[in-house]
C-alpha cells in the first residue's frame, strides 16, 4: 500500500514528484474557470436572487417530478437494482469544472472503481451554471471509461439554469417544462424573473454527440427524478435534492419520511452535508422538521449520511441513541479545494479531534493556500509556508499532536503565526481572539472560493464503498495529480460501518 498524507509529505504529493498522466485525457483546449471572474459570478447569480426575492426551486422541482411521473417514472421514485448481497459502488462529489483538478481525479477513480457496480455524483455535476453545453467535457468525456451506470443528485450549480440539462442527461431526456404565466408586475417574483439567469436557446445542441462517449449498454442509467432511492443488495441509498439554498420542499420531505421507513439499513446522499467544518447543519424541511431528524430516528435505520457541496473530505462519527452514524463530507471530486485549515478544533456532538478525520490534513491545506496567495500577492518570501511549518503552526493553534510528524524540529516564528492568521487557520474553541475570528469569517466567505491552482498537488478525493450483508467498508482515496498517486491511490481514511 502506498504512503498517504498521514504517513509522509511525499504521500501527500509534496516534493519533486513526477506529474501524472491525466492530461492525456483532457481536451486540447481547456477553459480555466475562475470564481474571481465577474462574468462567472454574474452567470451564477440565481442563488443570490433566490435568497432576496424568494426561492422558486420547490415549485420547479414539483413540476419536474410531475412530468416524470406522467412519463411513467415510479411514483415511489425507487430504483430497484439486481445487485447481490455483496457489491461495491463509488461516490464522487462536486466534479464538473472540466479542468486539471477534475481530470486529475479520473485515473485513480477508474483504477479504484474497477469491479464496482455503479457510481453516484453527490452535488454540482457541472460548473458554473449546469449548462447542457458543458456536459461533453465535464461529464461524458472524463468518465467515458467508467463501465457502470452513474447516478447523480443535483447541487446548487446544477439548478442555476433551472435543472433542465441535469434532467435531460440523468432522467430520460426529459423535455423542457412549459412556460409559466408571467408574475404580477413589480412583485418579488417579477423582479426575480426580470434578473433571472436562463439557458441560451441553443444550449445542448451537441448533447447527443457527447452522449456517444458513454453509450455502452452497461453505462446507462435512468433515474426517476432529481431525488430518488436505490435498493441495492441489503442496502437502501436515498439521494435528496437540496436545490439552490440547501433546503427541501414539503413534498420531497414527505417522500423522504416515507422511503425512510422500515428495517433496511440506509445511507443518505445529499448536496448539503449535515455536519461540516465543526458545525451542525440539519437541513430544514419546508413545513417543519429537518432532514437530520429523519436520519437520527432509530426506526429509520440510517448508518451514514454523505454530503457534497464542500470541496474536501470530513468524517464525524456521531453517537445517536447508543449507535454510531457516520456523517461524511465528500466533495473533493474535481472543483477547487475548500480549505480544511479553517476548521477549528472539533468538539461537537461528542465528536472530538481524536475521532474527526479530514483530507487534506489541515497543515497541507495551509501550505497549499500559502503558495496560492504567494503567487497572487507576489509576496513569495513572506507568504510561503513549508508543509512542515504549516503542520507545526496548526498543531500549536489547535493544541493537538500533528497527524504527520515533520522530519525535523520546526521553530514557529511570528511570521508563520501571522500568515496562519491571515489565511484563516482555525483555533481552539476555548480560545477566542478579536483578530482571528473576523479574519476566518472573511477568508472562508470571500477568499477560499477563488481560482484553483493548476499544478499538483490538488488534494482531491473520492470514495469506494464495499457492501456485505453485515457491514459497509468506506474508504476515502486521494488524487493529487502526481503519478505515484495515480498508479496506487492512497487510502486517506477507512471505516467499517456495521449494518446490524
């Protein structure tokens, strides 16, 4: 087994590593997406408009679901597969930027995915706005050699053009929804409609050509809508659609309560993780209650909840009524990396640093971002932190033992501490600082979602889950963009989840 980031700096992808061969999979010309580009932000404006003028997602989702049911989709939205009691599947989240970080994941994904029965994309299949024109290079091309079906749940970016492209690709080439009557003039809905981003009339004209890249019979999957359940072997997977603002409508909530009934073990797949960055986000259901209320109910027999949206890996083993539910964030499948060094010392729901896992390690995340801002601000000597310096200062700030011990003694200087503070490095919950907390909030909200770096290590990840009648073995694999991790993707985390 190859070294992981928890073993050595080389296992994390640092040092004079040989670049991988993933570029051979990429198109000759790649548009590099930047979230600092005003044009990108303007095209992705619908989330802001929904928060200002009302969220139309629930109503639109209901119309999509009704259309699919009228076309013959099962009313219970359950996909009944013929998998045996022992099977395997892949989970990958927030994939579709179509550039180096996405394609760097593909070689390891294909290698680890050999012999798996299907895959699920959890959130944001396509960036920036879910356009049908982007599916060729951001979905069909990168996963053309994965031989099994791929299911998906939409993220907020897939909703930025009304989910039309997602429905065409994953839900039986669903036709466009009929136009709705114009809203009352000067109402909130009228203002929203006036400013709303919509797909171009010609969007998707090359979609049929792109589909040929995944045209084998074994690759085909048609799902009943944007939310669904899959019965596979001894397990039921339930995928929910959290729309633009990370909530679900009353109709979907009622369905979720219904399909959660019964003794069959269940795993939730969601675009909005329920535990993330040391905080609890239970996910509101319109009309009352939360998604996590349903997950925690002992009558529903959930063993895990896996969410995308946040572009890294985190795991929280939460004790609920004498049993453990694994709450997992898995959104490191291709988009820019959300920092982990901004996560404070974990102490939530009786989960402490001893139990918590994340990838990349906080020290690697801090070193990564120090290099990124070194280039942006042209402050090479000041901003650059080695991975050893970053690991040491994170350990000092959080009061923890480093996961990976630096090769030699590291002196944490005032400069290192200042850079860590400027880049929002997390701290202990029992220590407050008038300087650190505002900086962390500004950093995580404004500066983290910037343009990605285009040279390894990328610190991407994906999951493989192996199911038996008694347990699920969940493993998180790393993809750095370096050849060593392509040849043998390292395991960054592993847990066995009992199904009894």
